[in-house]
């Protein structure tokens, strides 16, 4: 076994201290030493460097325990900013985000079904504009993209909607902007965003199911994204769940995505609109091409029986998929994000019923299902979390 180098030990300690300050906030040097097990001289030396690097600031004095009041420390949240992008929608969405996950500036760019090189040019335009909006030094660029990713090399192996195949997006962005770049599948980024900035605490393991035009799962184990041997962990959208089902974009029939995704729900709702003049969809739009997921949600909540059956079926199939994940991984914290969160708790009930039927009662009873509160920013915040974790060691 190789001995730890002095620099390696110092880097580890620095990240440990920064991580402690980030999560504790307004903490004294003495308390950092107690929580980390490091000596006070080590803590003081590293804190001095973090202050010099502008990552940490002194925020005031804490209560005295009988002697001199301790000086409190916290993260300097605006010392650096993150350039973050979500490429998984009809428009590319971007934001400048500070170290606390607060969105400082936004910039979106419609892609108008552009793909290939034109879609790549849209990424450049998005990043160019975000950089112009930033007013602090840049920590790096974080990207959540649809499709299969080789996150280690920053290569988009296959993104059908964008017509990207083996695109070295990470290297292209690093060469263009001379900044650190980290890229993950958008569902994996969503999971890290929920883990880092969501309301849940004390969860080291988590599965986030993101429902949009497609559907996928992001898996966090011991605070780290689990990518799988070939970076395809969580690709539940293309698991075949329905015999003789609809043809999927991947070429198979009956994939989960053909039932649970917003694309599938909207297509089925458009058929209902055309075939059923009494559908409550007619109260909200005058033609089927105006139907989007917000319209479907309104019809569901207003009591449209046919729409409710569509959503109930989606919840049933999603519950079956989640039961397989829970049985395989025994992760007890499940978060549903994306287009169906407006329907909670009704949608959660359908999912829970199938989970209870599909796995051991002991496992099902210990599994907590909730909807994300991060909304449409979950992937953008995940991109920021990628930067915090990889550049600063904050998990």
C-alpha cells in the first residue's frame, strides 16, 4: 500500500474542513477541530488558506463559553459562480449559480428541433451568454444532457433527440473556454441536485426518478452518483414493461417511456381530445396540438376520468419499476421529479400501491416516496452540485 503523500493529506484535510464549514455554517475553528478530529493548528492553518483563497469568510463572533468569544466561519457563497446548463428540454436552459445553489442569472435558448452541429452551436451560445452575465470568478461549467453519457471522459455516447453520437462535449467546452467542465446524464444530474440542495436531510442513499419527455433514474449511493460499469445506471425508461406495447424511439416495443413519459401522456391525451367531445381537455384548448403537460394536469385535477385513467396507468407502471429498483438496491429514499409532481399526492398513491404489491413488505414499508420541491431547476442545480463535488469536494 502506498503511503499518503503530505500534499495528498493536506488536500484531503482541506476538503474535509471546507465540507464541514459548508454544511454547518457559522462554525468556529475549535468546533471544526472537534467535528473533524483534526488538530487545532491544522484547522487554523487550512482555514487561513481558505480565507486567502476567498472560499471562506469570518462572519462574526459566537457566544462565549467563559473566555474569548470564538470567531465564526462560513462559505463565501458569491466568491465563485457556476455556469450550469440543462439540455434535456425543448429549449436549452442555463443559469449562473452561486456556491449555495442560488440562481443569480438565467438565460434560455430555444433549439427549434435543431440537432447535430446546430444543437452544439446552441450550447456555445448558451454558455457565451451565461459567462457574460457572471460577475464573479467562474468555478467551472456543469452540464446535464439527455442520452447515454461517459461522464468520466465527458463524451455523449448517444443522445437521440439531439442527434449526438460519441460527441466529446467536455473536451470541446474545455478547449473553447479554458474552464473545468463536468457533464452527466440529466437524470443523474437531477439526483445529485436533489441530494445536495433538496429538502431531505440525512440521506446518504437516494433514487431520483425524473419524468419529462423521457424517463430515467439517478442513483446516489453514499453521497456519490452511481454511474454503473458503462455509465448507463438508471436507464429505466427503456426497460420493456408492456407486451405488445407502443414502439419506442429506441426501436423496442412497450418500454416504460412509452407509458410514463410526458411525451406519451400528451400523445394519448391528443387522441382523447379528438375522439371524445365531452373531454374536459376542450375546456382548456381548442385543438389537440395545443395540449401540453400543464393542460393534462388541469384536466386530471378537474376530474376528467379518461385522463385520470392515463395517469393512474402511468403511476402503476412507475410503481412496478420502482419496486424492481428497491428490491435490487434496497434504497429507501425515492424522489419523483419532473412533469408529474403537480399531481402529488394522487400520483404518489398509485406508485405506492404498486410498490407495495411488487416487493417484500419489509422493504416496501421502509421505503419513503416523495416529490421534489426543486421544480424545473433540478438539473441546473445538479450541474452546480457536480462542480461543487468535483472542484471543492463538497458533497
